[in-house]
């Protein structure tokens, strides 16, 4: 989680709160890795930048999980 938090420019505890609130993606299942594109999509959603079409990429990723 530390690397995902650093990528976002926040501490691990802040990133964990964002995950718990559904704002940022969780670790990929069966790994210790995070999907950078899913994090980028979550940032876009938080900032109001949405992908056109069937929801944001993060929403599609989250729904598939």
C-alpha cells in the first residue's frame, strides 16, 4: 500500500481511508500490487474527469472485481 500511497502523494493511512471510503481501488486480488490505471481513473473520478461511455474505467474495474 505504501507505493500506491506514494504514487498518490499521500501517506498510507490516508490512502487506506480512501480505499475504505470506496474512493481508491484495493490491492489486486491474490497479489500485493495495485493497478496504476485504476488509481488514475479514481483520481479522474474524484476530480470530475470522467471517461465517456459506460462509466469510468475505475467503475468498470470495480464492477468486474
